[in-house]
C-alpha cells in the first residue's frame, strides 16, 4: 500500500487552479510575505544561537577559571 497516492489529473488541475487564484490575491503583498519569512528565519536563528553563547560562556570562561568579564559581558549583550 503506497504511502502517498497520486491524485487523478482532474484533481491535480483543480489544485493548481486553486493555487493560481490564491497567488493572484497574494501577489500585491509579496514583499510583506518575504519580510515575514525573513523575520521568522531571523527569530529562529536567534533562538538557536542563544544556547551556543551560553556554552561559550560556561566552557570557555567560567569552567576554565578565566575571569574575562569583558567577553562575558559581550555574550550577555548578545543574548
């Protein structure tokens, strides 16, 4: 039993027609969609970057016994 069944050609054509009609409404707002996509990707990247900064702060500064407060302050400012 296949996981994804292929649709009949008539149904595929209806799906494509639906997407084309939606694209006509979305076309004037394409720059807004691009900006939203960019902001979402930037937010995801920031969320993924925070644990890495904490790792650097703990492993490279605190666990070694290095009291480099300047680099710790810079890491805190980035968070």
